[in-house]
């Protein structure tokens, strides 16, 4: 009986003790002072469903790769806390593309344990066995996209994923969200439409030392037109998106 009471007391302590949250994801989303643009994006990105897939803990170290303006970086920083770290990873092309939104995020605001980590693809400088998780949100297709005019050079996919794999700890999670392309199209739509075939993504990443452990349909939109580029006003922000979660083998 004493042991049961002690166990119940410990459970209540962890649930209700000051500074201990039973739902850190909800706390991160509901945190005061978030940008108005982030609150709008919540309605289409559903971080309440996406973030739990990473199984983050306080103190974790996470790489948000091609993070752009840092929407997910700031949310994750709230979850991992000051004892953790989020690398907001952009190359120069992405830094320029997201310059205004990233400047707004930094302007007189506290982003938490976010480190701006600007690196080119050939040396992401993520360390070895140093990450608990990594994510690429709506930019995995850019691995197979080239835009020399805007500084986006061809990527050596083998080396790119080798670096991410090496940086993750065994069992570390790797989350991919991207825009659906037509079935069987492989990576062909990445160049002009900024889309990619989900089956290609599963095979591609699964061949690089990762195993698929979870999927989600939370971002599905059956009304999307896979023949339209994702930045077209007809579909921008409303594309049909897949969500894949891998673990490092």
C-alpha cells in the first residue's frame, strides 16, 4: 500500500509540479508572444499533430534543415528547453529566400535555444552522433532541384543524407514533410513543380540507413492538382502533403 501511494504521489508531482508540463507540444503552440504569421500557419501546418511524431524530450538537440524563417525551429526550441538546442540550418540560398521572415522572427524577440546555423550543403557541420532528431519540412524535394540563377546548385544526395545519418544518434528520428507528386513520377516533378513522389521518398531515404516507422495523413488535401506548381496561388498553402517519419538504423 505504501508503495502504491508513493507511486501515485510521484505521478501527481510530475503532472502538476511547477515547471513540469504534461503536454509540452501544446505549451509550445500556446506560448505567449508567437508571431501572428505563425498562428496563421498553425491552421495549415498542424504542428499539434506533426511535432509529437519526433518524440522530443527536454535537452534534445535537433537540426531543422532548410528551416527558412524558422517556424518549426522556434516551436521545437520551446519543447527541448534551454538545456537543448535547435540548429536552424539554411544555406546562403535559403537564407536569402527567407531573409525577411527570419529577420522578423529575430527582431526584439526571444527564440529560445535556437542557433542560426548557416552552412552550405557540402559541409552541414552537424557533428557525429550529436542529434536526437532532424527534420526537413517541404524542402526534401530541393535535394533534386537546381536553380543556379538563385544560388541553388546541384546537390550530391548521397553525401547530403550521409551527413544527416552520421549526425543522428542510433534511433534518432528524421521527419519529412513534402508536397505530393503524381504516382510513379519519382523525382521528375522536383524541378518545375517543387513536388516529389511519396513512394520515391520512402525508397530513397529508406535506402540510406533509415527505416520508415510512421506516417500521417493529417496534411492530406484530395482537391490538390499535382500538375500545378506549389507556389501557384491556386494551391499555395493548400497542397496535398505527405508526412514520413524515419529512424536511424
